[in-house]
C-alpha cells in the first residue's frame, strides 16, 4: 500500500514546486495581457483624442 502524502516529504516538495511554477506562469500570462490591454487603450486614446 502507498504511504500517505504527508509522510513523503519529497512528494510534498515536488507538489509545492508544481503549484508554484503554475502560479508563476499564470501571473506572467495575466501581466502580459494587462500590459497589452493598456497599450491598446493608450494607442486608441491617442488616435481618437490627439
């Protein structure tokens, strides 16, 4: 029978690393999309107003 996850520190460490990595990728994707959105807003505002 397999050991519970709590008794396997290597497994817990690997799972934490997977979660942290996914969070980092998600944050980078969101930041990229926000930067693009603000750039497009600025470009559109500049074209329409100025």
